[in-house]
């Protein structure tokens, strides 16, 4: 789920292109670990898309962001069920 969150949060890549990547690679985790040479094989991705994917891998601390989301979920659950 954390990798799907990462993929959804990448700005500048259309939802259609993200969906095509999922069709080819199956899930966000597989997309996260794609090598750049494999990305260049896809005609639906341009150079800017590839650069955005690479930049997103470098700039996002997935574990920290995921932990923040989990904390918010816990607080929401506490309000509803507490």
C-alpha cells in the first residue's frame, strides 16, 4: 500500500500513464523498483515522466510519510470507536 501511495502522489504524470505502468508491472512496489533502462523502453513515457519518477524515488521518505498516515488513521479510529 505504501508504494501505491507513493505512485499516486507523483505530480506531473497522468493517471493514464500510472495505470499503464500498473498494467505492465502489476503494482506500485514493482514500479518503484524499475530500473531506468526499463522505463525508457515504454513509448508512453517521455523523458520528463522518467525524470519525475526518478526524482520521486529520491525525494520522498516513504517510511516517514507512511507512518504519519498511520498515525492519522489511528486518531480517526479513536474518534469513531473510542
